[in-house]
């Protein structure tokens, strides 16, 4: 007999049951690399030679994910709502019982889409709001009137009392608005509904242009230490759980390149149907048009286990590696 649990408790119970096992329970899916915005910090790069998955192909992979026991599904992009079949994909995933986390820029949310999401609500919606003024927001998106559209989208979601989080990428062009975005979010949605990420990555095609927007460590520290919530979160993050630290150290001692949790219980699928360990790791990957999901996942894990450190990097033996949690893909 099933008990009623909130999602956070359910997630903890689920991960305890599969501890030590390699099983997909979470999947992140870039439904498209297309976007209606042209954000200066975006790391994605489209490949004109490749074709996005069709609706039918996506349905087939969703069937396989569900069969493997996946519960959590993050739908992202690009901008996922730019796909004309987005609601068809969303409805199919809901019908399969996935707990859906929707990542969107919010500018394409209409009354009709908001009404549909109200009728069939996701676990949460996350909208990126990188400025609280039109001038700064559109300096980042490089699209006129995009600020008015995102604010309208946020309004539609809020009016329907749907679960919403607003998140912000820290850059040198919006650094003076970050705490104002947090204040706006808390006034609108309450505490705990704002996320700040200072990490800006190079583009997937190798271009380092977005890196020019990075905040300096001192600028990040100044922002976080001006806000008690951010300071508390920072101090919590540097207190690495002992059991997880022990696991990381064990991996480092065995010379594995990937000392991360991704790949054991999670997977990433890109817009062209390639299964990967995460969104920033391009290789190894497996084409789900050619391979069944389970075969691809098992092969990917075995291949990742065989990848060793190729150099004697300083990161390899660093005593405080857990503070930055180095990512080989980045």
C-alpha cells in the first residue's frame, strides 16, 4: 500500500533504496537548442548538420525512461516552448507519471499555456530572470521587448498559483541588480524561491566569448556577503558531508577522472537524441536513434569508469577539492 509523501521525502526514500546502484531515476532533456532569445552568456551551440528528435521519437524514449524507473524529468532547452509540439510532449510525459521540472525563459508563456499548466501542473517551473530593469535585461537577451514578455509570463504563472522559482546568472552587466532580483522574487513568491548562479561557461563550440561576462571572485563574495540568506547558503555549501567527501576521496585514489554523482542515477539527453552524463560533457555519448536507452546507459557508465586522469593536474591531489567540486567536462 502506497503512503502519501511530499516530493522531497519521496526523493530521499527513493535514493536510499537505490544507494550504491546504477539506475536512472532523474533525466534532464534539452528538447531543442533553438531559442527566441540571443543571450550573451549562453553556452549552447547549434549543429546545423543534425536534426532534432521528432515527436514520435521523443515519445519512444519517454517510454524507455519510464520503463527503467525514471521519476524526475527536467524539460529544458534552448527554449522548450519554442517547439510547436511542446504541449504534446508535456502531456505525454505527465500521462506517464513523470514529476516534471520545466526550465524556461518565460517569454513564450501565454494565457493558454499557463491555463494548461494549471490544469496539469508540473512539479515546478524555473524561469531565468537576469535583470529587473528593461535596459539591463535586454542588453543580455539582445531581443527588444523581451523584458515585458518575461514579466507577463511570470504574471500568468503567479496568477494561477503554480510552483515557481526565479533564477539569475551572475554577470558583470547585471551585478548591481542581482540582490534586487532576489528582493523582487521574495516579495512576489516568498522566501526560498530565488536561485543565484555565478558560473558562466564557455560555449559548447569552444568559444570563450561568454567568459568576458564573468564576475570576479571578489565581486561574487561581495554580493553574497551583502545578503544573509546567500551568506548562510555559502557557508552551508562549504561544509561538505563526510560520507560524500569520503566517496570523492575514494574515487580520486582510484584515479577516476569523473568524481561526480552524475551518471550513477541521472542521465542527460540532448536535442539530437544523444545520451550523455550531463549537459556539458560532450563525450562519451550514444545516439538513442541507434541504441536502446538501457544499453546506452550501461555502456556509458562502463566507459566513464575506464576514463583516468591523463595528467598530474594540481586538482587531482588537492586537499580542498570538495570546495569547488571540479568538473572534468568544464
